[in-house]
């Protein structure tokens, strides 16, 4: 787990995107980096870019192009085949905070899963498995500040890889 201090650099990363295309590219890059089971906890206001990011992520995970990725606001969970199975979750309609277990995911997750959760602030974070929290801030009509923080060894490795590929 990351603490403030020497390892903080490994655990945090900020990037600004200046178009929806750039946000999708970021998602795609992360999708291509993914090696291990990981949860991406997406946080941010309506229209901040969470679904756009997941669309890029799906591309990076080689989800076939004929799947159109849209917010599963009503179904709550969508599953897509890819290099890793992608579970896309949207908790917008949940009224009360839940535990990760409550979503019933442990029953359906196999190996090597990737889970992207919109409105992940509704889950009690301390109970999440290895995850990267990705926070989207609307900083202009076309710009978004995106803050990532890693929690757990798999997440730290992922963030390191993303940073390496960005420099
Ligand atoms: N830099 C940017 N990154 C992402 N989206 C952007 C950016 N600039 C403008 N946009 C626009 O913002 C909107 C983002 O919508 P998107 O559905 O991805 O947001 P969301 O966070 O999933 O919202 P919701 O909480 O309603 O599900 C799109 O209309 C997109 O074109
Ligand atoms: Mg969305």
C-alpha cells in the first residue's frame, strides 16, 4: 500500500487531457499496459470523461470493435471479452455506499479480470482489492485534469508502467 514519502512518486500520477480523443487515448494506453487483475475506480462529476476513458480502455484491451461501450447505468454491470475480460460498472443510481462484495462481483470475476467502476466513490475504498483510483476534474470545455493513485502492488506496477510509457 502506498504511503506518503519515498514511494509517493510511484503511487501518484497527474495528466491533463485537452480533448475527448486524448482521454480515450489515455484509456487505450492503460488498456495496453494491463497485465494483472486490477480494479480502476473512476471518480468524477457527470460528463467528466469516465465513460470516454473506458471506451479507450476497451480498445487497449482489444475488445472487438462491434461492442459499443456505454455507461451501464441501468444494467449496472456490462462484461466485454478482450485480452482480459472487462467488467464495466456504473454505480450512479446507487443511493447508499456499498462494499465491493455487495455488488456480487466476486461471484462472476474469473482470473485476469479488469474492472472499471464509474462513481466508485460509492464503494468503501478500503475494501477494494488492488486498484487505481482515477479522478476526473472538468477544468475547461475540452480539458480534464486526471489524477491517478495506486493502491496495492499490482496497481503500483501499473502506474509505473503508465509513467514509463508517457515519458
Ligand atoms: N478532455 C475531455 N475528456 C473527456 N471528455 C471530454 C473532454 N472534453 C470534452 N469532453 C466531453 O465530455 C463528455 C464526457 O462524457 P462521458 O460520458 O465520458 O462522461 P462521464 O464521466 O462518463 O459522465 P456520467 O457520469 O454521466 O456517466 C463528452 O461529451 C465529451 O465529448
Ligand atoms: Mg459515464
